[in-house]
């Protein structure tokens, strides 16, 4: 079971759990859900969420997804990131991990 990680707010995770489906606000614009592999999480967090609080990591069992997952880089780099092209059923979320930066604002796993 390949594990994927998605960074979101505690509120979005709580809302998704209540309805059983997670669809981030960026989904309509992007057409997919941005994810990372464990080795990519800290880099993504520091690039996009540096210094932000009230975040969680959704740990996702990709084998529980009906939507396809594509490893790609749409920004011209060489590192491939998993993208979920469809909804994320809450049943595929195996863990919600509190994800706060260190006092200096840097995220570390």
C-alpha cells in the first residue's frame, strides 16, 4: 500500500471527516489533489506553508482510492510528486497527524 501525504488545515480535515470526502479548495482550479511521499513532505511544507500553524498531514492509503494517482512534475522540475485525480474518500485517510513547524517556522518530520 503506497502511502501518500497531503498537507491541509485542521479545519479542512475536520470538515472532510464530517462529510466523508476530502476535496481541497484548490481542487477546482488544479483538477487534482497535491500529495507527497514521506521524503518530500518537509520540503513541500517549507516551500508552501512555512511558518503557518493549525496544519495536519493526511496519511493516505493509495490502494483505497478509486481515483487515479499520477506521479508527475508540472512545474518543470525533475522530482515527481503524486497527484490524486479525483476525490479523496475519508476512508482512505489512515491517520491525521498534527503538523506544526518548529519555533523557527521550519517544518521537520
